[in-house]
């Protein structure tokens, strides 16, 4: 029996198979409107928008778009959509209600936004059953990267990353012949201190590259341990990208010291802080990630799947041996 592959179907046919019955669509629409109204009234959507305006979470608006893309990318897992849900989705809705209550009673800052995750997981399970949850869980998990981190977690991650980036940057700057020394996350140049916390934020690159590496792990068809290795490489990639930005800032300050009539050191730091994330850090991070994926593909070659021999293969092999024997006799 011939099965129809993804390439044999048009996106219109995929969409028709993807959509459930009209009554299920109506239920989804009601739940979506209720979700938007509830989070709009409680201010959670406004807080998310305010978070995305900060430097550390400027990638936030792209996270929901990539989650929707993941749903479409994995559509073969749910097509054709049966529309048979599971009552176990009510457990996730109960967890969602408990998180909303705890955020209001104990005044937890970021808990209202994180309550979106069990809501979407419950919606996938309640509407599509366990098959729907298996299809949608990567998109639900990826939404974590648009949420603000608690303040203690930010301090725990940001300060050590800044110190490590400062020490590595001082080594690189000294290697280039520029006098420098580090004290904590402050680099002392010849005539001015360079605060790493102001020059570049390690947390921003960490969050951005976490999202990039997790998204790449969801897309590539690799073993689980290779995907975990890609995700674990986030911290060194973020540190290296920050080091490149700090080194460029230090070089600019040294050039401004030597040519004060041409460059202003304060203007150099402000320019690098504003544009280096897009010109240096992001391309450098993408380059490091591409190098890592290329090395993994070269060093780790997936074995070919073993195919059991069938009667036709045996007959073909025997015929080939007979032909070779006859050829030798004729010679």
C-alpha cells in the first residue's frame, strides 16, 4: 500500500487535514478569547511586553512565532487531526489555577507569566489527547524563553558570566599588546575602567543563545545525547561572543586614547554597547553554533540502518556469483 509523504501534499491539503471539526474549532476559539481576555485584564501581557523592551529579552517577540513554526514543522504527528481529547488535560488546568492563585496570594513576580505553560499544555491534551501533547510539547517548552527570569536567578547567572568574560577578555587584550587588568567584572585600561556589566550583558547572550540552541535541537534529526550536547554548549558560546564584544570595546578605547582628536572614548563605549550585539555578538554566536554543528556532522556519522535480507536479495546474490564463475571459465 502506497503511503502519501509530506512532499506529496500541498500546504492547503495539510491545512485541511490539520483543522478539526467546526464545533472543536469553536471551542478552541472560545478558550483563546478567554485566555487573551484573562491575561490582558490581569496585566500579564503588558508585563511581557515591558520585559521584551529590556536588553536581556529583546528576542522575546520571536519566541511565540518560532513556537507556531514548530507546530507546523511537526504537523505530521497530528495529521489527520482526530479531535479526540483527554480529560487528563483538566490536571494541567488545575495546575494553572493553582499557579494563578499562588501568584496573587504570595505576590510572586513572574509566576503569572509562567502559568501560561500549563495552560497551553492542558489545552493540547484536552483538545488533542496524548497524541496532541506529544505533538505540541516542544512549542510549549520553548515559550519559556519569552518569560522573565526571577531576580535571584538573574543575579546567579549574570554575575559569574561577567567575571569569567572579564578575565578571558583581559588575557586576549594583553595578548594584543594593550595594558589591562581585571578586578571582578571591571577591566582597568590605561586611562579608564571598562565595566563589563555596562559594556555587554552576559545574561542577554545567554538567554538568546539558549533559545537558539534549544530551537536547533528541536529541528535537527540527531540522537538525544547530541541534542543535549548542543544545548550544553550555550554557556561557552555566550561567553565567547561576550569576549569578542569586550575586546572590540577595549581596542576602540585604546585607539581613542591614542587619537583623541578623532575618537571619543565615551562615544566608543556607547556605540559598541548599542550596536555590537547585532554586529558582533549575534553573528559570532551563529558562527560558533554553525561550526559546532558542522564538526558534529563530520565527527559523528550515523550508521546506516540494517536491512534484513529477503529472498529476492539472496537470488540476486547467487545470480551474480554464477555470472562471475562463468566469466572466469570462459577466460
